[in-house]
C-alpha cells in the first residue's frame, strides 16, 4: 500500500506545486492538501483538501489519525517581508506549527517530516560568497530567527527522540504557476509578470544586489529527493544548504531584454534592501550533493526562457 502524505500550507507558493508533484507521484487520494484557506480551483479539484490551522495541534492530530498519515510536509509559514510587519504573529505561526509536527513524530503518530529552512538563517556576518554548510548565523529578521531556531529544534528532536526530520535551506524561488507570498526575493517573479504584460518594472532592490535563487521545479525535486533518500545517507538533521544560481536584478533584467528588447527596469529600494544585504550572495551546497546526489537543472537563461514562455500562455 502506498503511503499517505499530509501537506500543511498547501495553498501557498511552494505548497501548491508540491501538492501537484506528490499527487502525480503517489496518487491524488494519497496526498491530503490542507491550509487555513482554500487554494486555487485546480488545487481544490485535484484531490482531498482539509481546512486546517497548522498551529492547532488537536485539529492536526485528528486529520493525521483520520487519513492514517505517515509523512508530513510543513510548508505553512510567514515569509521575510511580511514577518517584519507582524513579528509576533510570524513567530507564533512559524514555531508552533513546527513544534506540532515534531511532537506528532515524537509520539510516533507519523514516521517522517519535511520542514523548510531558508537562506534567511544567515546574517550580515556570514561569509557572503559560497556560504558553507556550517557558517556564522546571526539572522537579522524575524523570519530568519524563526528558521534558525527551527533548525536547532529539528536537530534536537532527531538526536533526543529519533525523529526523522529532513530540511533544506531554500534560496529565493521563481515560479510561473503561483504568485509569491511576501518574501524579499519576490522581485524575481514579479519582474517576469511585468515584462510579459509589456510594462516596466520598479524593483525594490538595488541593481547590484546578488542573491541565491532557484527555479521552482528544482526546489520541488530537491524536496522530494531528500524525503525519498535512505535515512542512512542523511547526515545533516538541521537543514541542508541548497543552491542553483545567483544573480542581481540588473542581470535578470538583461536576461529578459534578450527576449523582450523593449523591457525597462527602474530601482526604488525599500525596507527589503536591508534584508537582502544581510543574506549570502552564493551558497555552497556540496553536502547535499555528496549525501543525496543533489544537482540543479536550471540556470538563469533556462529559467527566463521557461518563465516567459509559460506566462505568455
């Protein structure tokens, strides 16, 4: 019998695409989507959906028991830019949801769980280029602080209780299927929508702000590959560095201009510039490559091609 999977935060940017990918792999009825609000029409029509608050342990336990859930993907979170506006709400959501799934695993109600960390765990004193797996972490945002704390708790639950928890530090994610959800790297999605609409884009970061980025297909594949890897190969139980490409707003604009010569970009940095300045320029993900064979499939050129082609449709 195939395993049953629960996705928390299935209506969000990553959660939506992860749900489709897992349903394609394991069958629509084996993957239970859930969120505090309903998702898009396609998501809602594709399989079972539960309205569920990830901070409510009892409600989550009911769903786990009802569907005989074996694995949970916790994708519910408040992202960097939004979290700066609502610090306490962000801390409550990001931490309590994690404790709920860790405790379900500790009580052996589920076998395995995925929780995403982020490059936001790094701070202004972290090595900027090729940031190593183990580096100075002094995050300067609420989101980063919650992710760093989460990493330590994941490691603790693995070492203390044997909880099979797995994690990657996502870079900025680029997708044409879903809109971004309030992160500092959202510009790299918004810019394509403006370009296809034939209007200029006002970027909230400086032209030379270089950040680690990844096309969503790579992020989904990395997530599922990690979860399907043999436990003996998983040597890091906090969170794995994950990388694909790094670029600046000026570079992504130039990449678009090769296909849309008339596209124009202007720069009006806001509060998100300070967040971006505290993050790495590029990431060393050699541990993920060594332990479970991670390799990215998309660079900037290929990402631009995919984004423009699909958004034009």
